C-alpha cells in the first residue's frame, strides 16, 4: 500500500485516527478486486459510505459526505 501521507494531509489523518479510536468505523467489506466498501459514523447520528480503490501506487476513495474524495472517513476505513 502506498504511504498514507501521500493521499491525506496530517489533519485528515489525525481526525481519521480519532474516528477509529472512538469506534466510528462501523463496517468494512473487502472485495476480491481489492476494493474496500466502508460505513463510518460522524458521531452525531449520521453515517457515510465509502468506496475505496487501493493498489500499489494509489489510494482513491469516494465518500457520501460533503467532502466526497479522500476525506477523513475514507482515511479511517483505510487505517
């Protein structure tokens, strides 16, 4: 897997680690093609869905949150 700091800034990674430690990552499904599907709670009753493609050179994650691409929710699923 490529280094996470290539795809997420330090603030995003810090928030993602917080989401992981607080148990906000609710579901992760690894597909045979290397794709990850995730579900992450924002801690206030709303959940967002992630679709993440990972290979040796890139992490490309889409999320249903307002940010939409390689956000803290995507980083939390990858972590």
